[in-house]
C-alpha cells in the first residue's frame, strides 16, 4: 500500500495517473496547498521542500518527494512504463528531465503571470508566453515522429501530459500543434488517466482543445 500526498495540480496528477496505470493500491491524503497544508509538520517530514506530490511506500519503508523521482521509483518497483532497453530507457529519462527542468517550471511561471497576475508584469507575461509556445513546438516535433514521446507509452508521457492539460492557462491553442493535440487526446482517452486526473476528487472534466 502506498500513501500518496497530493493535490489537484499537474505535478500531483503525474503520480496519481502513474499509480492508476500501474494498478498499485494507494491511499490519497489531500494536501490543500491553497490552505497551506503543505506547511504542516507531519507533511514536512515527508516533503521537506513543502511541495506536493510525495509518497510513502509502507511496504518498502521508503518516503519520497519530487514527482520525477517518484515516477522513476514506481517504474523501477513494477518494471513497467520505463523500457529496459538502454537507448529507449535513457531517452525516456531525458524527456522526463526535460519536463522536470523546462516544461513544468516554465509553464508554472506562465500560470503565475498569465493567469494569476495578469497585467502586472508585461515583460514576464511575454517571456513565459513565448517560452511556453517554444516548448510546445519542441514537443510537436518529437510527437510528429511517433504516438508517444519515446517508444511505447511511458513515464515521460505521464510527466508531460498533466502540464499540457493546462493549455488554456498557458494561452496555448493546441490546435496549432496537431501532433501534440492527437497525443493529448490519446492519453485523455485512457481510463487510468481519467481516474488519476480526478485525484483527490471532484474535479471538472479534462479540458478539451
Ligand atoms: N519539482 C517538484 C515541484 C512540485 C510543486 O511545485 N508542487 C506545487 C504544486 S504543483 C506545490 O506543492 N506548491 C506548494 C507551494 O509551493 O507551497 C515536483 O515535481 O514534485
């Protein structure tokens, strides 16, 4: 049994989608970051950086923060969603790192300036709007070659998709990125993605381009 500490955000959804895909039993502990639950001492013991998601794998005695590390852990634990073939494995990890170091942080800033603080910092709005679109172009090029980021469906797709699901917040029109749109809809059609998206619950439907 895995304890999942999460909230309805892209980083949180990566882990709930992976747990659903892998068919692992898990208990959800909602950490409402809008009410500062992430600063509660019991949570800080698991996630010292005061951010969701975090997991505790009771059986293995392992506690972890950082969604990318958690995805790697779950893939290693189950032997699924990360190829054992060297080239595909490392390419998958490369795209996971691209999400962790670029797609996620830049889109997070786009949300901050474009959605939550619109009109306050025109330079930052332009910078993150443009950078978001550049990143979608990179994704478009990669997905034009295949149905998934690397080889079969993997933790790279699971890491990137929940961020793309906020395309409206990023002022990104997915119709301008046809390969990304097709991939986005392919994943949105998966039952595990739909279930994982709706954790911790009561979420509106997955946004459709
Ligand atoms: N690099 C971290 C980022 C996690 C993160 O930014 N979580 C946000 C929600 S998506 C959060 O918990 N924010 C609360 C806060 O900053 O206080 C990961 O991928 O797990």
